[in-house]
C-alpha cells in the first residue's frame, strides 16, 4: 500500500512505515496539488498546517486512514472522513512529557524572571535588585485537568516540594491521591493556589475559564500558566490583572489567535510568552512520529487503531445494526453529563430490544465519548473508552434485555450523583435520536443544540413567565415538553431552543418563584 506524508515528521516513524509499505514524503504541496495526487494513496499523514477538508477527503478515494501527527485534529474534517469510511487517528501521548516540562519551565521562568533578567543584562544593565524571584518549594500548585499531562506535572511538582491540589470532575479523590494530588472544588483551588495551570480541552464550558471573575478569586501575586489551548485563559483579563499587580506573573504558550500579533499579553508586565512550544522537543517529535506510524500500520493491517478519533471499527453486521444508535448514545452521554452535573462514578447502560443481540461496546464507547469529551483532552474511542473511564474512577455496567416496551430498541443511562439517581433514555425514530425518559418522567422529544430544563412547583403562570423572559431576550422556543407528578406538585419543563441562553437570563429564571432547579443543556457543536 502507499502512504503519503504531507508534512515533515521524524524519520523514525517513516522508517517503521517503510518496512511494510511504500512511503512518499511530499511536504509543501498546495491544496490543489494534494488533491491531484491523493487518489493514488491509501494513507495520509499530516501535522497541523495541511487542512484535510471535505474536498481533499473526497479526492482520496482509496484512503483508509488519515494520521494526524499530534493531538488536536482541528485541521481534519472528521464528519467528512467518517462519512467516507476513513479512520482518523492521532498521537495523543507522545508529547505528554514535553508539555509537562514546558509548563514547569514557564513556571520557573516566571518565578525567577529569567527572561527579563536576560534581556536586561544584554542591554548592559546590572540590576540584581529588580529581579528578586520566588521560591516554589512549599507553595501550592493548582492543576485544572488531571489527565496525562496534569498527572505528569503533579509528579514533578511534588519532587519540587510543592503542595499539589487539583480539579477534575471525572477523577475520584482516591485516583488523584495516587498521584499525590488533593482533589478540591474549583473555587477552593482558585483561593488556595499560588500557581494555577490549566490542562483541559477548549470547549464552550472551558472557554474563558480563567477570566476576570476567576482571577479575582485568586490570591494576590499568584501565577497563571496555559500550555493547553488558547482561549481557556482570557488574555485581556490576565493582562489587566498583571498590570494592576493582582497577578504576579503569567506563563503562556498558546493563544486565542496564533500568531498572537494583537494580544494584550504582548505589552503586559511579568508575562513569559512562548510560540506554542509545548510539544517542541526532539524526543516528543520522535515519539509522535512513531505513535502515528503505529496507528497507520494497524489500520492498514485491518486492526483496531489505539487512538481512532472519529469512530470505532465495526464488523459489517454490527455496523448495520447499531450505527443508527451511535449518535444517540453519544447525545445521551453528553446530556447525562450536564444534567447530572458530573461526578458520577458508577453508570449503568441498558440496551433493550434489538440492540441486546449485538456487541454493545461501541455504544458504551459512544456514550463515554459524550460523557467525557468536555472534561478531557483525549479522544474517546472503542479501544480507550474503558481505560479512560477507569482512570477517572468511572465504572460502567452494561445490561441487556429483550424488552424495550413500545420501542424496537432503547438505550438507558442511569447513575447516582450527589445523592440522587439520574436516568436518561432514548431511541431512534425515523432515523433521528429521540429522548424518551428523564428521571421518572416519560417524554418524546428530539434533542436540540440548546435545551433549558426547569424543575418547579406546578403553579399557574410559571411556564408563561419563563416564556415571556425568553421572548424578551429574543430566544425562540422550538419545542416544549411538560411533565408533573401530580397537579400543583413537582413538575419538569423541557424547552428546545433555537438560541443559547445567556447566563444572566438563566440566572433570572432560576430566581423565579416556584423554580427549584434549572439546567442549561448544550448538545451542539458549539458547546
């Protein structure tokens, strides 16, 4: 088979590929040139610059696998690749140590002001008093996101004699303690940490996570680090806090826009900035190259890839039977994560009706992908779903029953969080997912990108007041479902919305008389 390498990768991985396949290295080709030659190849390997869009994927009629030599796959059209039956793989572990070490390099650089001192000395100055630094021993490091990189940082920080605390909704206190980390709530971490470092994916919920409000809760003189994704840290808010002196320093490697030509951090004091170097070590490049080569070799040999990011490999029979239910399982997992508000450690996935006859592991993987995707940087697939869940203390029990009631097939997720049991169920009707149960309430509703749910006392006027408030905010309701236990007692209202609800509107609804709880469920791609 033939493999096209469209961007430069380390030779170690290329040599592995050449032991079994014909390999062409063609970096620097234009999009049009790639489209013209891609029909002759079975595999394509890129880094971050080549945009593997729908047009390029369509041109690659023979492609079985696309390899992204790195973690992020933003430059690959996953939907188009999946539709074309192309497995997309990445190399998520090769840069773990490089990213962890770069995070600590920035921390040391900020704490001892080495970059500013170096620049001063080169200007012919000798101002030792200006560059008095901080010792890190005995200080508290707060890690937001305890995945592979967060854990690697924790181990190294403990060797530096720092106290390490962390936040991760899908890591148990016991699992965190195994890495020397005290698991705390987000607000407690902000208030206790001398240094805050983020290691989470960029999603709707994490964009601007470290903004003005979060920074205001941090200790005066504390340090912020970001070697994860641009946008998680609000650059303007950090620059403002550095200027006022509330923050003592910041070490930033990734930016909302790259290169960050207009970032306010460029003019901020006590900011150590690097041009997205987290993975830029010779060792990491070799590991990434070898890891992506192994992934491509697996797929070309018909084996399951360890880090397939778009879909598990299914047998034809299983694929035909369960493929329509994979999007449903992912939506239900995403819904459950937000409705239960995280922290679940024991889940039951029940497959009823015709689904009970088939291997349920792809559905478990799809459910876990929806459940975990907003809290971890790794992509969840058939191979790694169980390991990722186990690492975060999540146990999944799979049950099967031929009885799906009135449905041909039914998927039900249940689990206990915060002392209450949460249940979400759904089916597929007319080829589209439907939500059929929410806790003890039966319903029939299509999931929407934005959904507002209230638990309230069943009183006249409650539903109307919420509708008026949404109307005044120019938010359109596309569908509504009402459920109650008994008249004038506990009730649910579920609204499918055309638009997202601003935080101030949902906060105002929450304060309405009779409203006892409120959830804003975001299921769309902009979540």
